């Protein structure tokens, strides 16, 4: 996960921000349980959103406590805990492990793959437990990871296909239950995943070109330049989020609905616009 699905904090009310942070801290605590301190490397705003969204949809019994933590040793912060935190923590560890494994596998030298190797070693035991716990889900995610890997090796220029593979992965992660909402939730996750994949590609385009890494926007950048790519990518990303929010609005979410809307309608664009501003300053 890449940290793109975050709140637009300046637009949040103080109460909303405290709730938002409580889910982030709740996920952090779930990751640190059972001696899995290294699992906290998996903490991200994307997965905190998954925790917030699923909790708001299913409204499980929850506890909220004010606690100290390593990052807040003096002041207490509110922590929200429920049974969905454990599921989200498992999915966080799974995705971090798989990304670390791919990073290690794709590097040409050991020296360039130390980070990936460390992540793999630290989380391999947890990964095996998660695979035993969710064999079908992990199998589906691995199948789409394989398609992404094959597409990158083939230097695929099919942007929709490549983004779609990650969309299916995110759909599988967001779809915690098989129920009447499964199709809608899976659809929302699909478009959210495509958005994440393309946002990451847009943000990394210059760096990927420099390092000769795969990027689905390579042809568009070569043809349109940075400014042209901004307009091109924005049109695609707007479509992805329009489809994502369309699915979201079909769900009977009341709890934290406005907070989730802040993220989906505004927060997701924060890094995108910041990237353009930084580019303009560099000219």
C-alpha cells in the first residue's frame, strides 16, 4: 500500500480528526499484538481507511480508550479497537510481505535489496499464518500479483489491465464478508485499487524512467511531457474515484460517513496536487 487514501486533515472537524486518528492508532495497536512489533512496519493510511470503512459498514462492538504509545509518550491518544482490527492487521502484513518479497526478487544485487530482505525475514512467520487462515483470499491475491509481475516483465502498455489487477487485489482485501454488500464493496475496492496503482505510477514516473523501472505511464509521459501527463492522469483518476464513490454511496453507512467522504472526495487528491505544485516550483 502506498499511503494515498488519507484524509484531508485541514477540512476535518476536531472531533472527526480524533476519530480518524483513533482508527489509525487502533490498527497500529492490532499490528503490535502478540509480539508482532515488526508488523508495525505495515501501518499505512490506506489500511487505516480499510479499518475505518469496514468498521463503519458493519458496526461491530468496539472499545475506545485513551492510551500512551511510543509516538505519544506524554499525551494520551484515543484508540478504537474491534474485531475488524485483527483482519485489517492481517491484510496489512500480507501486502507488506508480498511487496517486500517482490522488491527483493526484482533487485539485481543483494546490496540493493536489503530492505526487502529484512521485511521478508521479519514477517515470513506471520505471512504463513495468514495464508493458513485465509487460503482462498491469499490465493486470489497471489494470482493477481503474478499477473502484475508478468505484465511488468512484458512491459505492458495496457494501463487499464495493469491497474485492474491491483484493483482486484484491493477488492479482495476490502471484501471481508460474503453477504448482500459483497458485490458493492468489491466494486468499490476495485476502483480504489486502480486509483492507488495509477497514483503510485504517476508519482514515480520520473524516478522510474531514471532507474529504468517499469511504469505504465511511460508512453504517455514520452508523448505528452510532465504537464500533459498531469492532465491525462487526472482524467483517468477522476473516473476511477467517480466509480469508487458511486459504489460507496450505495452502502447504508451512517457511522463516520462524512469522514469517509472527506477521504474519498478530497483526501485522495492531496498527494496528486502536491506533486504538481512541487514540479512547478522546480521549473
